[in-house]
C-alpha cells in the first residue's frame, strides 16, 4: 500500500499526490482535506489512528442520505502531502 518510495511508491502516496494535484489546479476554490486510516482484517474494522487500534473494533453503518460510513472512525485535517504522510 505504501511502497518503497520514488518510482516504487504505493497506492497511498500516489493517491495523496492526485488529491493535492487536483487542489492545485483550482486555486480559487477552498478545500478541506481530512485523512483517516482503517484496516479491514478478518471482517473486522480497525481505526489505525487510534491509540490502540487492535482494541478498537469499529462498525460499518449506512445512512440513507450520505451512504456508508464507519462509525467513530477518527479523521484529521491535513494541508499537504507531507502532513498526510507524517500521520
């Protein structure tokens, strides 16, 4: 998912690049970017930003207006690729 850097970087850093590249193309528009990280393992959902992710099983929910979401999943506001990578 993360890769080894450079040309061997994974889908996560490439996704970050695409998000911020798209934002750079619209300098007259304000964006709010939030990042969250989750893992699905053995049909269990874990919040990787939690203090102890393995003891923090989450549940998938559905809202008729907004669609599917993970209840209580943490998210943080970020302003750059570097900030996303640090998290």
